[in-house]
C-alpha cells in the first residue's frame, strides 16, 4: 500500500487543496437533497441552505481550522447507523446499514471530493473510469469504439 501511494505521489505530486471558502460551502450545500434525514448535528440540508453568505463564510473558516489542526469538534466525530429495508426480511442481517453523519461533515467531504478529483485526473490512467468526471458513459463509449474497430478491421478485441 505504501509503495503504491509513494508511486502515485511521485507521479502526481502532493495533494494540494485551496482553502475552503463560503462560496464552496454554499455550492455544495445547495446541491444536497432537501429530503435527506438530519445528521448527528440535528441539521437538515434544507435548513443549512437558508443560512446567509456571512454564516457560510464562518462555516468555511471553521472547516479550515479543522483541517489545519486535524481536530474535529467532538459531536462531529460520531455517526448514527440506520438499517434500511432491502425487502429481504425483518432480521438485521437482511437489512443494509447506512451511517448518517453530520451535515457539516458531509459538506466538507463534498468540497474536498471535488478538489481530490482534480488531483486524481492528473495521474489516473486514461482507461480507468471509476469515480471520474468522464464516468461510466466514457467507458461504454470507449468499449463501443473498440468493438466497432474490431468489426470494421477484423482485428481481435483488446
């Protein structure tokens, strides 16, 4: 594992992320679905969206301090596990567990996911499609083109 991480960092360079801004917080929170359940912080995404830009900037400052210190406020460290019905029965092993986290953590994760995706694009091989902006559609298009090429030129599918 460490050898792979070392190779990736040598190839792509260290991960660098800009400071989180109020605009980042506002953008990510605005994309969250309104009908999701509240997090462990008792906030719901629809409530968070009502905050004025000045408060969004304060949240960004808080998230930057958390990143600089590596210390999350204690209530943000816990998740709540719910068992979702899969239609397979009433017993726990027939349900799907999902962890509900604080809304502020979900916002932070959404902001940083976008920054990490930029970094990943710098080193990921072009034939890897999982969790990329181009996504699975590009993978299917690539496969369709390879099949068409094999048919047209009578070459093996590789």
